[in-house]
């Protein structure tokens, strides 16, 4: 290796070191709530994905992260690329202490409304965890009908590593499901829009009418059944 190559290699290693140092500091800054409530015991972050779409389920996830090491690059799932979400999904699934996942389908959303369906999915996600959490950090909401102490955090998916991890698992899980639905109902573009009301989706809805995974209570402005 020439002297110039060695210099470039050292510079590359130094940039990587500084990047890792910066990310470690950022991740540690997102542990304020986890540290504040550490005495409560096992802490789960909870988030949901899919309250706004015209089709598909609402998905909730709860995650207890390991306390002995950091998982770097966690962030609000909406701020991450699909590739980064997929990568972090694998890391979280492998390293989390406990993960709970639950969904409520379109017919339940239509029956009890999206907010109550979201609460239901969150309760089911928490109750499916093993081990169970002893304290909950929720993204923005207080979940009714659950006895575990909880703390709602505004913009929690961007300020708590536990909630960020839950948002990533929920997002990847729901996105994968919507891609499967795209194979069944290809005319709506579910693989691209994930059920949200894009112009393409709405045009297809008007042309073909709703499919079995559309939320009837959400599409009245676009189609009449």
C-alpha cells in the first residue's frame, strides 16, 4: 500500500469512527424516558402504523429493548429509508427482550372506529409479550383498559428508542402485508401506496370499486356502495 493509500485509509477509518461516535451520542440522547423510568422494571415502547390508510389493517407493536447495549440508528420509521427499516427490523427482532404484535382488520375498524381499533391492537400487542412489560412508553396516546402503568409521549417515535423500535417493526410488518395484498388486488397499487389515499389509489377505487380489504367507513367520499 502506498503512502497516499494509507493516508486515505486512515481518513476513512477516522470518518467511520466519528460517525459511530456521533450516532452513539444521538442514540443515547433518545433514552431519556427509558432512564427516567428505569426503576419501574421492564419498559416497552408502543407504536402503531396504519391509522390513515383507506385499506388494510391498523398494526400495533410493543418492544422491550435490551438494557445492556445500544441498538444504533433507531429512529421514527417515517424518517428511515425502506432499506434501513428492513435492516433494523432484523436487528430488533434478533436482539429485543420481548416483542408483541397485533392488528385489527378493516371490518373491526369499520365497526368500532379507527381510534378504538388502534387501542385494541395496542392492548393485544402488549398482552402477547413474553416477558410482560412493567411500564409502557406510548407514542402520544394513553391506552384505555390496560393496568400496566404508562406514559404517553408526544412524538415518542422520534424521542424514545423503545417507541422508535416499535414503529419500525410495525411499519415493516404492515408494509410487507400490503405487498402481499398487492398480489391479490394488483389494480390498486398497494405495494406502492400501502393503502394510503394516493391519486393512483383513489382513481383505481373509483374505477374498480372497493376490494375486501378496503375500509368502508373511510371511502364514502370516493365511492357509493
